């Protein structure tokens, strides 16, 4: 992908195999794991969309159809065999501007904290990677997690089978004025742990797609063929995406 390929973005992550979002109080190399995670999951460049299944909250083990005198329903046996939780189950989508410098710094810091010994070579690689910039692409990475693997399985299958062709008409970035750029490339989740990557042109009509006056930017993607179907729909406030005096996205 010319100057800024997805492979180049993920290379260091694979090899290594809260501060305020707008103005960190200390250099990223000094962030704690908690501070780095906040940048990834709850900052100007990284949001979390949570879908919560509350249906199992109302399933009582006392309704076991195998017990004498208990009348079963059509749903009881299947839920027992699947292992009902009797509590709400969250499915979290971690939606991040992967081309934003603070997100790369948070990934780099997470990698560094996992090393028993942080060599000068790895430190240099992480620093170089986190300092990369592109004038061509916006990349949004989406990771996911849940306390119940039955909920992550369908997402894994949907992301794994998606292609640029299947997602391009239902995945876009949208500004407050309604202008959109649609996804042009896609990469399924790989070993780097950053998740699926959706790639968009960084310019529209010859101008940067986002600037300080853009208001907000919405990331939207539909996976209607997934079972069950799901949508990613989250908004970022552009004014908050300033970092070291520069708009980062």
C-alpha cells in the first residue's frame, strides 16, 4: 500500500510477539500499563463500544427441565447445554485510530512493559515505529473481547472471512457535515493483536479529510451476514485529537 502499508504498521508488534489523552503528563516511555491501556480503550483516539446480552440474567438453574415436576420450555435444554451464565455478558469492541501517534505509542509501551529485558535495539524499533506518519491513509483497528468465548466466536469468524470487497460499501468514516470516505482496504486480525484493520483514504477532494474544524468523525461498519449480525458505530470528537500541537488520526 505504497508509503504506509499495513504490513509496515504491524511489523514491530509482531516482532515483539492515565495520563491525559490530549496532554500526557509524562513521556510515553514512562506510562504505566494502566495509562497505556486507557489511551487504547478510553481516549480521544480509542473508544470502546460495548454490546451487552442481558437475556441470560433471567435464566434460573431451578428451571432445569431434568428436575421432577419442572415444565421445560423450548429454550431450556439448549441454554443448559450451552452453559447459561445467569448474568449480563458484555462484548467489547475496541475501536482505535491506528494511524494516530498516541495509539501507536500505547501499543509500543505495552510491548515494552512485557519484556523481561528491554534492549536498546527493541527500544529504537518501538520508537521509530511509533513516530511513523502517513499522508495517504487513515487506518482504524478494531479488536474485541468478552468474558464468554461464545460471543467472540462469531465476531472472529466475521472478521476472518471479511474482505475489502465485502466491507467496502458498508464501512466508512463520516464527518459532522455528512461527507464520507469509504473503506478501500481491509486486513483480518493477525498475530499482532491489534485486531481487524480498516483502511481509508486520508484526503477527500484533494484536501485532508479531517481538520480542526471537522467537529466529529464517525466510524461505521456493518456485518449483516454474521450470525448474529452486528454493527460498529462510534463517534470521536476531533477537537480532542490534538497531540503535541498536531491533529492525530
